[in-house]
C-alpha cells in the first residue's frame, strides 16, 4: 500500500488497517510453520506495511499535539 494513500485516511481507519495487517501476519506465520506458505515475500510486505501504518499514525499524533 502506498504511504500517500494512507495519509489520506483517518486515524481510526489506520488503526483498523493495522489490526488487519497484524491478523494477516499471524496467519502467515502459521502457514509458514505448517509448510503451507507459498508466497514468502508476502510476510515481508505485511511487516513493512504495518510499520508504515504505525509511522503515519505517529506523524498524525505529533501533528495533532502541536
């Protein structure tokens, strides 16, 4: 997901997105442990998307505090 698209979302929408990404990461870890994971690059992509969402949430919080 593009960071510019995320910046247009509200903090509540970003928190929902973060929850979904964490659930997906959890499911991917289980698939890897059981040998069912086909697209290993997806794990990295999900982790980075979650970090991107957290960064934007922190940016919005800092901007609101000013």
